[in-house]
C-alpha cells in the first residue's frame, strides 16, 4: 500500500486508533456507560486528555472540533463543565480507586485560555485527583497566544511537557495555511519558555504545508536547530474530509497545491538526518529527542501500549477497559449533559481481544519495531505467524526486516508507516472511511 509517488488527496492518512472511527455507533452508548460504572477488571495505567476547543482562527488543514466564536463567559462556563465531567470520573467505579499517570491538555488551543482560567483548571485538577503518581502533564500552545504571565500560569499548572505548535517559520506560509501566529511571536515566546525552564519543550512542524519550498523547509530545520528544543515532532500534511482545504478541493474551488507524499517524506527524512547530526535521536515515526532520562513521552507510549485514556471535553475520544467511546460532538449538547450531571457519551465501540491486538500492533509500529515476546506475553499470539503474509509482503517491498525477535521497520517504512497499517486491518474494516 505504498503511496510514495501519489499526490496528496482528500482523506485521513494519520492512523490513531482501530477499528476506524466510522464503525463507532450510538447503539453502543450504554456499553460505554456500563464500563464507566464498573470497577476496572484489568490492571492498566490510566491517563486523562482534556480538550480545550477554542482557537483564534481555524487552520485550513484542521479537522478537530474547535470554535473561534466563544467569548470569555462561554469559555469559563465550558471549563466549569469540564471540571464537572472530571469530578464524575473521579467518583466513578472505573476510576475512583486508581492512580492517574498522565494528563494531556490539547485542543484546539489550550493556551487561548486566559492566565486565570488556566490557574482555575489547574487548581481544580489538583483538588479532584491525587498527583502523587502523575509522571507527565502536557500542555499544547500556539505561540501567538502566549505572554510571560500566561506561561507562568502554564508552568504552575504542573506542566512537565510544553508542546509548541510552530508548524513553520515562514509568515507567508503560516498565513496561507490559516495559522494565527507569525514567526516573530515564536521567538518572543521561546525566550519566556527558556526563562521558565520547562522540563521538556516540544516543537511541532508540518512537512508539506501549502506554499512550502525546498529553501524554506531548510530554513525551518535550521531555525528549529537554533532553538534546540528537547524534542521535535514532524507531521506530514494531510487533507481530512472536514478541513477547509478539503472542502475547497471537493468543491473544485481550490487553487492550493500540496506537495506529493514523496516530497513530504523526503523533507521529513532530510530534517531527521540533520537533527541527528546535532545530537537528536529518533524515537518514533514523527519525533526526534535529545537523549536524556527526562525525554520519555508518557502520553504517547501509554496510549500505544494499550493504557486506559479518558478523553474529557466536547467530542473527545476515550479507550477504557476495552471500550472505545466518544463524547457528544456539539458544544451545547456537551454543556447540557454536564449541567445535568451525566456523562456526555455519544457513540461507542466494544472491542474484542483481536481488535485490541491489532490496535496495539499498528500503533506500536510507529515506534519502528515490534517485539515478538511482548505480544506473546500480553495476547498469547505469535505475531510473526498470525500476520506472516503481511510482514512478508512489506519485507519484500523494503518496508521492514523480520527476524526471530520480531520486526524492525526500515527508514523507508517508518517514513510512510501510516500508509502501511491498513494492511493489518481485518477485511471488514479495509477500504472504509476512517472517520
């Protein structure tokens, strides 16, 4: 399923879960609610995602549930209801006797909140949950929303990993793609970030944004190296169905041109090669890190290894004790459910042992390797036998190398890992819309 030379078409490319979201149904809502109200049967690690759906602008490639029209009071009301949802979970049988290992505040744009709103959410989070066993707190930021005072509030929130959505350093490209910040705001914010000494700082880049050139991409690499964050994550530009760009293309109104997959992957490889020359190490298909005992990415690793992750906030996704589910995806509906003191669950999918096996296999492939014994220990399945045909095909294509210990992806395979993963889907989930 290599897409090496294909143009970038409309549709989802990045794989974040299995089975695909399009198979999650309203009719399974009660299964999710029963799971929340049942003590955990399996000893999995637990983390929380909090969705802050507010943005200054909607990026033209964005497919997340975000709002650009909510005023201060509406944002405060939303936070108050988010806290209510967190309280419901803290008292639920599935959570109440368990330790929380990580928190992730994502969006949207969490840093669009005012300093006092960030302080409120942090205080409530510490009131509701013990932080004694929390290993990581991630907070996403858009550079143009930051001030020194706001970053102080984010640091006091307990943030151990600050993630900056830089995406590109060209003002022209940022504007074309609908980003709200400009390059000067990146550098201004980064000085405050360094001053506050966050344990981890990640910079996000996107390879192949509309308008990208060879020269500008090299400049993005150079400027990122100059900033020297503790990690760099590079995504490849895609065009999900509900993004502005996708709607323009499908309506034949688009004048934009996105780089081919071949070009985007070459740019990612160029970046990784240069980052490695200055001391970074590759930790996944998307991320390089400076070597340090502090550089674990708890949220990612726990998610990819099957931890329970509860998503709170409008439209958020959860995986709890083998059940996938999503919150209601309309702002007013979410607010109403929380006001009523009920879990705002919308649709769900109860997984089987095989679903969970495939889910972990495809997500762990993003790390670049699969260890045979780990799957034998956890699932009692020999993946080299169970998926022999898929591994053989991909090995013949030069995407991976199989040995008695497991599977190692080649650099070529890791660059396009998301396009390889559907090979492992069961037949009923292949060639279906992902979302």
